[in-house]
C-alpha cells in the first residue's frame, strides 16, 4: 500500500478512539505494541491507562488493516 493509504487507515482507526487518541499515552501504547512491549505501565482505571490500552488496541487494528 502507499504511504497515503496507510495514513488514511491510521487516521480512521485513530478517530475511533476519540478522545483518547489525543493523549500522549495513546501514542506510547501504539509504539509499545510495535516494539512488542504491551504491558500497561499505568493503572487501568485512569485516563492514562485507558489511553495507553486504546493505543495498543489501535496498533493491533492498524497492523491487520495494512497487512
């Protein structure tokens, strides 16, 4: 796929996680999945913890969508 297509897929997936996708922890969770480190460093009941977990989940969907 092209870089433009991948960007559109990423934006669509990311949008589904509003408002968590605006948090830095979302980006960190997304990156953690790509490096294979999926252990959430935050309490799951906090905004940071949920944003991180959603970032991991978004990364899983992105990998499947761009395979």
